[in-house]
C-alpha cells in the first residue's frame, strides 16, 4: 500500500477535526483509493457495511472480485482527473446487494498530480425500487392497451394513427402512419362527420356508431367513443378512439326486425289476396244473380287464382320460417318440368300469356333437392307471369323456360316480356321482404329462390330492363355437393 | 250511359282488383274507366273527365301518392275528389305521412280506403264525395 501525502503537514486544528466528523458522518459510502486500487481510507458507513478493509483492493471489498472491474471509474479518474459517474452493484460483508450511484473525485498533490481518487457511493435502492415499480405499471398499461377486447387507436391532429392495440391490428391490419378513414372505412378522404375532428375542436368526448371494414373486407358495426388526450398545457394533443364490435347485436336486432317485417308483410299480402277473393266471390254471386255465366267463370278463376296464391305464400313462409334443410336425391329436371307444365300453362292462359318451354330431350339427373328446385322454378315462373299480367303496354305476352345441360352446369333460363325492372328493383329483387308487386307480394318468393340456388352451390343471374322484360339464368352445378347445413339466418 | 252516371277512374295495377271494382261500381250505376299506371291515368284525365279517382297507393313506377300530388297541383283537377286505397298497414301509413309531409301545402286524400275494400264503405264514400262537390 502506497503512502499518500495529501497536503503539507501542519498542526491539527479544530477545523480539521470538524471536517473529520463530517467525513465520518456523510450519508453514503466514502472511500479513498490509491493508484493500485487499494482502499486507503473509508468513512463510518463504509466500515459498517464492508468491515475494516483498509489496505485491500476495492474490487475485492466492493464486489468480491480477484481483479479490477471492467470500466472502473477510479481507473478512469486516475487517467483524466474527471468525475466518472456510473451505476454499480455492491455486495456488503453480510452478502446484501446494494445498488449505488458512484461519483469519483481526483485528489491531487501540490504539484497537481492525481495521487488518489475518492469514491462516493449513494444508495439508490429506493430509486431502483420505484423505477421497477414504474416499469411494471407501464408494462401493465401497455398490456391493458394491447389486450383490451375492443379496437383502440390514438390519432394525431392530422388524422394519422399513432398507436393501435392488438385487436385493432389483427382486424384492420397494421395502421401506424395510416389515416383512420383509409384504414377502417376504406375511404380516400376524411368522413363528412368526423367525431375525432369534433373532439380535437372542442375537447369533448363523443359517442357514435359506425360501419367499419376489416382488412378482409368484412363489414363491422361498431360503437365508437372518442376522448381527448391533453399535454401538460391542457391542449388536445391526440385523440383516443375506442370501438366496440356490436355486429352481433345489430344482427340480432335486424333478425327481430325481420320477424316484425315478416308479420307485417304477411298481413299485407293476405289483405291483397282477400281483396282478390272478395272480388271473385262478388263476381260469382252477382254473375248468378244477373245470370251472366261469363262473369261467374271470371269470378271463379279469380277465386282459384287467389287461393293458389295463398297456398304458395304459405309454402314460402314455411320455407322461410323453418329454414328447411335440403333433402338431396337425384333430380330429373325433365320430369320435374313436365309435372309443373300443366299448372303453369293454365295460369298463363288465364293471363293471356303464351308459354314457350324448351326442354332438352334428356337432361339426365343431378344431385339436389327436387322439392326445393320445384319451388324455385314455380317462384321464377310465377314471377314472370305476374310481370306479364301487370304489363299493360304490350299486347302479346310470353314467358319462356329453357332447361339444358352445359358442363359443369344444369342451366335453367326463365324469361318474360313483361314489365321489366328498373335498376333499383334489380338491385333489391333478391332481398327479403322486397316486393315490387304492391299488395300482392310478400317479398319472400325470389329471396327463397335465391337461397335455394345458393344452397345448391349455384348462382342466379338477372338481366332486366323496364318495358323489355326480365331474364333469370340459374346455374346449378352438376357435380357439386349441395350444402345441407342449415344456414345462418341473417 | 245515362246522364246520371257518375264517372269514376280506378288507378290500380292488380288486374283482379281492377275487374272486381269495375264490375261492382258498374253494377252500382257508375261509369268506370281504369288505368294500371300513373302515366296512363294522367293521359286519360282530359278524355274521361272523372268525377272521382280511386288511387292505389302502391303502383309500379310512380307511387300513387305522386299521382295525387300531381293532380292536386294541376289547377284543372285541384278540387277533384281523390280516394287512396291502401293495404293500410303501418309501413304504408308511415310512408304516406312522410310523403305528404314532404309536400307541404298539398291537400291530402279526400278519403282513404283499406284493403280488402268494404263495398258498403266504398259506396258511402263515393256518394258523400260526389254530392259534396257536385250536388244534383
């Protein structure tokens, strides 16, 4: 151990002994190191924590090591005379680990040479504990943000998404840096009414319902809430938006509404049919009273036609209500068409409409539900007949049914030169409860026909123009397995 | 067709209801003409000169309510009694109200008949309206 002469020797004074006491009582570990890294002095706290270790190497005393520590701050201070603050972990003589903040000071002789380095270790155990606590709670916050079962984004004043949680990323894709309207509305510009903007403008929270589009193009109904995020000055710096998926609730609501509509639509339809029946009965009765056989005949036809309509309406309702599963067997369309031919021809002649049936000699068989396909055919044909009956602009009306096999499809074409449909009607024609027939329609027939074709794995193509007429082209797959699972009722 | 016959125009797209109402009203001594579309009805007005028009609220193309508004706005026909015949269910009532609401200042129908049409009510409505506007 090297003897270090700090100052020129002189008589001890009270001043010296005061400083000796302050040194002793400093609330940290103080030690002085010689250039060999031996400890040549230490204060009371040092001695209490590390024992009487004067003369030993500092790395032994503080860390229990055999050699100098890497990045030793004492070594660095010997080299440049500067303070080298660092964090270290010390081990006391009873084995306790103490995290400390270390500062070093060069002690120079009269010639200005660094002859020793004083090291001050401040216990930062409490700070470390608080830091760990802070980190844990931050992690917990991040975890909460990430795992909350709703969509969360934080957006800046430029409508750019700064953060998004996991559920959002999974559903809409990674949005950071993207615009909100692009990300989940698939729009090119800001929405007309933007609750985010409103929250930025007035700092108030907003609640609104939106239809969002996922990254796979699926539609979601969401209840969105926006809230301001303010900086230290109280200005709105960003807005957080939290959205809850309420698609299922909305679907349930629309199902309930459908049931309401069904009831309304049925009673509506029944009223129309009752008027027809009333009319038929009136004409039969008055025909008898006035002895007018033509009128009786006409009235009786009306009664029959309306009874038939009630029958098919009830079948449609049952089909809708039960969401009937397909009963798959071999379907022979040639035979099926022959069966319904007579009925359709009778109805058509009552409506002064010509029926043109073109049926391939042998269409063979394919897998399907004959009853469902029969219902679908009748619905399409009756729809065409109605379109002719309601069209008063043309003199000669016809409906055409063409059945042929064209690999890989069985093709069924139903065409008429009746009223035809405008674009709005064409777009809605397969919707539930949509009817263009006024009081006579329930809006079930074509909805169900479309569903039947869909369940068979086929498609319906529609071609129609007002005044010209309508053509339905049904494609039923010859070798596809029809889905026999009951469908979700949406 | 005697002098006493009153002219009723039926605007209705359902052929059964057209047949029924025309037979019935002719039996009751009215002179009847029919149209299945608003545009046809509009063209027939000058020739037939109806004294009352029965309009089905749901007609293809233009709604019967549009026909009502267009006749009301035509000075020649603004006082003509118009009766709307409807399925009379809630949806239709709402539609009717919102439609009329959007045409402020236009007088609503002079009568509304629900389907199935009650013959006695129909006759009563026609008698009242025709007496009111053109007393014998």
